[in-house]
C-alpha cells in the first residue's frame, strides 16, 4: 500500500487571501514533514506527531505558538493522538507554556495507562519526562493579543480565521494514526476543554476502519462525536469521502454550527470536507502533493 500523510490547518471563515496562502504553505510543509518521517524509517505515529508539531511551531495556526487567548489573556491548549493498531490514545487539556502539546499527548499515551491529563497535573507530568515548560506567556503573540482586544470590543471571533491543526497517516502495512492540536476558541473561559482533547470527537484511529482529525466549533463537534461518527459511517460501508462529507453536513444541519474533517480509510482513500467557507488541507502520496483551501478545489504538485 502507498503511504499517505494528510493534514489540515483548521476550518474557518478565512476571508484574507494572503492569510489563505500562508495557511496553504504551512499545511504543505507539514504534509511533507510527516511524509519524510514516514518514508525514512519513522512509524506512522511519529509521522503524524511530526506533521502536527510543525504546525504548532508556526504562528499562523491556532495551536502551540500563536494560539488564541482565553478571557484572561492566556494560552491554554488541548491535543490528542491515537494509534489504530491497538487503539492506544493519549491527550492533554488546558496546558500552558508547553511548546508542543501533541508531544505531551504522545507521552501520556506511551508512558501512562491514562488517556487524558489536565492542567497542572499535565505540566508536572511533562517536567517528570524532561519536557521543560517555556517562560509563562511565551506562546502569547502580538497578533493574538490584538485579536483578543478586537474580540472584546465587538465580540467578533477574529479567531474564526485561525484553525486547529491535525494529521492522519497510513503506512505501507495499513497502520493508521491520527493527531490533533488546538489553542481552542478565542475568549473562552479559563479552564475550558475542547473536542480536540476528546478521543472520538477531535481524533480517532482504528486500523480496521480509518483515521480522522476534526476542526471547527468544539462544543458542537463534542456533542456530535464527529470523528467517531465518520468512523461509524465508514463501518456501515461509506467511502472516506462520503462519510466525511455526510457527517460534517449532518452535524451542521442538526446543531447549526460548522466544522471540518480529514479522513483516511484503511485502504488509504482520502476524505476532506468542511462546512465553513474554507479549510486548508494537504496530503503527500508518493512524489505528489495534493492541497486546497476552497470548496471543490484541489491542486497537485510534484514534490
Ligand atoms: N476554532 C478552532 C478551530 O478552528 O477548530
Ligand atoms: N475545535 C477546537 C476548539 O473548538 O477548541
């Protein structure tokens, strides 16, 4: 089977075309980073982690550096990761001053028998595993401060332009993994957890069926268990594309809020769908990179 690494850089109301180009550059880079890990001896879980890390490190995405701010002006982040072979999973929620929350979620999966660690406990666990926290506030950017100030004035979710990030991957033996990371929703209450830390809502992977990472309005995605709804639809016989499109549409109709998702089936078929106006996505398969941000649009480039 041909390996694939598929990523998203968040679904949202992205109106600025210059920003759309930056997001596209970021997801293309992330897909290539993950694919390189996968094809140079790394496992599929290493590959999705590396792809998500690369987007956490870029200010343009709402994850890691550049995350949106809560009502108290702080960055609080969520992340989760899952391996399809044995359904092992790890997640963190409400973590502060951690450069790469996805790698902390990976440590929860690898080093504990828990699925989800929160806040101070997660930070203590990080230190135990030699993950040194950044200086308080190091992930807060000028752009995120300005966006919160604008939000306070108008209650406009400027962060709607920014997105959660995620990756799904399949290796040449059909092994699947999924990973998702977010700064959440701008102006959220301190202590709010999102769908992104919830296995079955933000992230899911099962080698028998497929792998999914979601983005969008977290409370809505959590109520609908969007990632697992897509998995279930594939189990009922829908293709990755049909299941992703149908479940995003169903959620949006039922709960009147928007989302996006990326999916790989256990045969390596790709599904990409969003009910926002845009979602940046990219995947590498062999020496081709496929990517897009607008509806019904797909570009192909040779790597
Ligand atoms: N508002 C967070 C996201 O794009 O998922
Ligand atoms: N989907 C990410 C969030 O709402 O926080």
